[in-house]
C-alpha cells in the first residue's frame, strides 16, 4: 500500500496535513489484506462497507478541495432540490462499493485525491482564503468557510469514517486498526 507524506516542517499547515495523513493511513490500514468481496461486504446493521467508505471519503475530500479552489459552484451535484424523492437512496448508494470497482482501484483513487489535497493546501497563499457555502438545508444561509475550516472538516470526516471502518473490519474478521 503506497502512501505519500504531506508537507513537513513547523506550522499550522504542516500540523493539519500531518494529522490528516495519520487518519488517512488509519483508514487505509483497516483495508489491508482484503479481497474485493470482503471490502464490499456489510458486516453490521449499517449499509456501510469498507470499499464504499474509501470511495465516499475520497469523493468528499475531492469535492471540498474543489470548493477551496472554485467556491460553491464546484460542489453542485446536478440538483438544487435536496428534498427530491429518492435522494436518501442516492446518498446511501454513495457509500457502496460498486460491482465494477476494486479495492485496489479505490485505494489508488484515494491516494490521488490525498496527494492533490496536500498540493493544493501547500500552494495556498494562506488558509484564510474563503468562499460562501453552497445553499443547502444543512449549511447556515450566507455562511462562509475558509480553507482552514474546510481542511478541518475533511480531517473530521476522515477520522470519523476511519472509526466506522475499524468497526466494520473487526466485525468482518476480528482485525483491528489498533489494539
């Protein structure tokens, strides 16, 4: 499993990227030595699977980096109506491993996303660059997020899903990321 190291050195940016890298590695490590079938398996009452979590975290991180670079328009997913019937099913499907996907391919894609994020963050003039959030029911109307806030959100999302992955893996075969 290949991983890269984000920018090193002193400072807030290096600390944030280093912490994000740690949680990405926890998530990747949870998927070690699995077959594609195991990565697609649902081991809890949840509809989550390990391959789907990798895909979801990569998509979310990529989308938020697009937001840092281009603003809220970069996050448009084809519908401004978040109440459309079937939206919940579409959201759940984003956490699944699709039949044509492989765990190796998902991990490679995630590595590409991680490298891009680290490069974008390293190249920003400062972490205070901000944009208005997209208009959705879950964001405060008229609120803005800085690149710093987006990076913290990506970090929290990655850590949360690394924990989900650990539970799924332990239910699959008893393996754990830690302990």
